[in-house]
C-alpha cells in the first residue's frame, strides 16, 4: 500500500500535560500531523481543557479526571501541582488508554502515543499495551541539552527536582522526540541533544505556524474582537505587548514598578494581567487605581489575549515577556523583538540568555529589584533599536521558510510522519 493509503488508517493518541504552555504546542503538533493525513485522538485531563468545538478539525476527544477540581484551590507551587497531577492521572489515563485500544477491535491502527515527558508515569502503561511513545519537549533544545548532561546537578540555574530527573529518563526511554525548534535556530544544540539522548529527534518548529490560533485562547477569552479593533487603531509597530505567560506570578512591588515604567515610557501597550498574576492578590487588576485613567487610550489591559494574532498584528512592535518558550518563539519567529524578564522555571533564564547574547533579538531585565526607571529605559531601547528589528526580519523569513515546502522543519515533519507509519 502507498504511503497515502497507509496514512489514512493511522491514528496517534496525543496526551498533553494540562498546562497551557504545554497544551498549546501539542495542539499545534496535532494540526501538523493531521495536515499530513494522520488522524488524531486526544486524551485530556479535565483541568484546563478546551471545548472540542474550538477545533475546526475532526479529532476524537477523551477526558479523564485529574482530581484537580476536587482540590479546594490548585496548589500555587508548580512543583507540588505537577506531582499531584501525575499521581491523580495515572490510573484514569491507563483506563482510558485501555478503552481506546480495546475499541480498535484488532485493527491496530493506533501507531503511537505522543505525550509530554513531564507525565512521568506513561512508560509502564504504554509498555503494558505495546504502544510506542514519542515525546514532545515544549522548551528549547538547549534546555534539554542542559537537563540531559551529567553535570546538570551542579548547574546554578537549574534546581533539579525529582520530576525533572524522571522527565529526562522518560525522554531517553521513548522512541523519538519532537522539538519546538528548527535547525537554523538551534542546530548545534539539536546535534548535542541527539548525542545525549540517542533517539531520533524531530525539530518541526516553530509549532505555532501550523495553526492560525491557539485552541486554549477560545476558552480563556470570550471575544477577541475588541482587542484586535484596538490594535487596528494603533500606528504600525508602535505597541508593546506585555504578557508573562499562563502561570508565572510577580509580587506587588514588581507589578507596581512595571506599571509605572509602562506609563512613563509613553509607548502604546497591551498588557495581559491575569487575575492571578500578582502573588497573593485575588484580582490583580484592582491594584491599578487610577492607572487606566493615567494612561488613557494608550494602554489596554486585558485578562487574556489572543497572543498569536496579537504578535502577528502590524501594530505590534515589541513584546515584554517572561521568557516562556512558546511566547519567545511566537514573538521572534514573527519578527517581534522581546524584552525577557525570567520569572519562574530555569529554562526562562537560558531563553533570555539566547535572546540577548546568541540570537541578539532582544533585551533582558532581571526581576529582582526591578524598578520603574529601568523598565522605562529598556522599553525605549527595545522599541527604538533598528538593528534588532532588521535581524528579526531575517529571523521571520527563515522561520517561514523552514515550515514551507522543502524547508528544514517541513522535511523533519515528513520524516516524523514516515517514522510514525513505521512504528
Ligand atoms: C511554560 C514555560 O514557561 C515554557 O518555557 C514551557 O516550555 C511550557 O510551560 P508558560 O509559562 O505558560 O509556559 O509560558 P509560555 O511558554 O510562553 O506559554 C504561554 C502560552 O499561552 C503561549 O502559547 C501563549 O501564546 C499563550 N497565551 C499567553 C495566550 O494565548 N494569551 C495570553 O494572554 C497569554
């Protein structure tokens, strides 16, 4: 049978970690594989899950109970939260997988499970059912190089906790690895990674280029029209987009300094203030007395933004982010220069270092002791830096090319599909 004929019969089961920064890239992987004729079945935990109707394509969905809803409040400590998610999800995941595979009636059309290595329990379960696993790493290849190196325990930026050690073992024990990266961006790190983990590595990024929007935005944001309309009224490349991802928090003093820096910069801005952004505050926006009056129409504050659409809007000329890999990749590969303020996980420091020193597509501020004058200055520097902007035009060109026919990520996706068909 030819490859096209085989592909129609092949199905993959995707099981993303239930955090927005891990779900978005997995949804993009689904789009990429589905565009090649592979059919998609999702297993999602109930926590954070989008409505199946937010997908334009015909995927199958299975929802399992992660027990998070029964907790009074999800733990604010991400490490404890990850441990709870893992221990709550193991049995429901196993039962769900058994039921999906049982309904196949001997056809054996499920080629593999594609999952997140931070689910640290899937190895034994997939072995029980004879199902190969492919991992999706949602941060940089450089991050996984550090984590898979023997001296990671001595690395100052990387406080290593048990799930992280287990995560690297999960990657090494899997059949292959998908990276949200591309050869032209991280070639040397990808090569080192291949040596460190000794399994096939498929850099098919930038992943967001496979979808027009992220499915998670549709359940976190009822109507994106007012935001887009506001952007439509701003001059080209004038707006600074400010967002610290889906889980990072800052303290009240940092929040106030950023707010004053933004106000004093005189730059139009769109700021995502999630209700839980400020540590210990129930509704962070309430902390901004008089702020909206002071900045007037120049500043727009929202609780969530359609980030992909925002970053490709002609009015946006810069992004102030925490250095989460999705946000960094969604910005630089769309030609948007960034200010990185690492907030939470160790990879954010590595990403900030690459942005400033390796790719030279942005600037960095340190969160500790951040003050308004510094925020104002770094915004002015970023928005006025013509060299960075020109470099980013090239970045965008390369990123667009590599997912197009014949590009490095396009070829890598072809190889990934052939690999899946061979399993
Ligand atoms: C985290 C890590 O920081 C990241 O490095 C890791 O690989 C995945 O988990 P998070 O901190 O949430 O994720 O940040 P980021 O990686 O930037 O992901 C946030 C996602 O939410 C992005 O895809 C972004 O487009 C989306 N988002 C964020 C929105 O759509 N709207 C918003 O208002 C904010």
